[in-house]
C-alpha cells in the first residue's frame, strides 16, 4: 500500500499521500517493530515529529492514541 502511495504521490492530485499515511498507521498499529522505528524517526527528525503531532491533534481518538504511542522518549533530542 505504501509503495502504491509513493508512486501516486507526485501526480497532480496526490492520492498517494493519504494512502501512505494509512499504510504507516496500519503498520504502527499492528507491528511493534514498526512502531519503535517510527518512534526513533520522530526523535531523530523534528519535521517528522511535527508532522505526526499535527496529525495526532486532528485525528479521531482511536488513531491519535496509536500515533501517541510513537512519541519519542522525554529525554530524546527533538
């Protein structure tokens, strides 16, 4: 699903962006290794953390809860 979204992202109507977001959400919700990897990426790259935080604040509670679980540790550099 992510690969299809990646191919569709640069099209004039970027259908791929929501498709990639959905793929990441499904991976994080079902795979603990993927959730840890997203957590590391959020700690390492501030722009990823800010983008995920933006989605957290606007997403339905069930989705926001899953995304909150990938927040970097308090002591991590952001």
